[in-house]
C-alpha cells in the first residue's frame, strides 16, 4: 500500500468531517438544480419532451467536455495562475491515492477527494449561473433554466461519482456493473504512467471515447 506513508504525513484540518464536507458541496449545487426546475416549470408550455431531451443531452455533453478539459489541461498541467489546482490534484490527490491503493479508509481521506466548498461556490455561482442568464436572454428562459439544472446537477454527480470511485472495493455499490466500470475507469487514471494522458472523465467516459484517451 504505497500511499499510506504520505497519507499519514499530510495534515488535515482539525475536526474535519467528510459528511459535513459533502453536505457543503451538495448545498452549493442542489439549490441551483431546484431553482432551475422551478423556472422551467413556469415556462413548461414553451417546450416539448423531445426538445427538452435534445437540449439536456447537449448540455450534458458540454458539461462532460468541461470536466474533461479542466481535468486534462488544468489539473494535470502547470498553468500560470492555476498552479494551486495542479498542486492539489496532481501532487497531492495522486500521491494520496495511486492505482494500487485508491480506497478511502478514513473520513479524513475525503479531504483529498471532494472539492473545497469555496471552489464549488466559485464554479456554480460565478460560471454556471451567469451562463444560465446569458442563455435565458439570448435563446429562451426555459433553455437557460434547463442548462442550469444540467450544469449544477452534473457537478453534483461529479462529486458523488468521484467519491464512490474511492470507496472500498468490497462496497455493495460495486455489484452494479456500471458503477464498477466507472471505478475501474478512474482507477486506471491513477496509474502514474497514465494519469496525465488517459481516462479524464469521471461521470461518464464520453470525451475519453471521442478523443481516444480511454484505456
């Protein structure tokens, strides 16, 4: 278990709680999903189920692309002004968990799995929410609201799926084939020779497949 000495050396804030941490990231994301759904309800007569499914698919593809691009070209590349993200992900998260030992054994391990709450707030309220208003203004309120639902919901799924990928291999969730496959997809990404080149998607390997980076 090569990561254990590093985990023991790294300090985690006193009183850290993985449950409170997850509630914090959830609390920053789910209210936007609910608000977007309420706004859509007011404009229900303006769209059909087919149109809703098509736009939702496009938004999901876009969100997955953002996840892929950020993971590949920011979290695994040292960029001016974004060094903190590189250090936290490549130098800390990938030392805390490698491909032979990706299991979170203690609650403190989730400090290196979940996004910081301030980061979620930054992404959701300074990026996702303004995009919703732009779409609402130029295309239509229900499309902007749907984009908000999908975008905020996708980020919540990212946090949830990534956390699950670091559960113990014996967890009952891995009896479900798709969840087991996502965990293995992410485990391969943690291999030292692959992490900067392969398996960047977490929620679904859409862009890894499209761009040929899936192992």
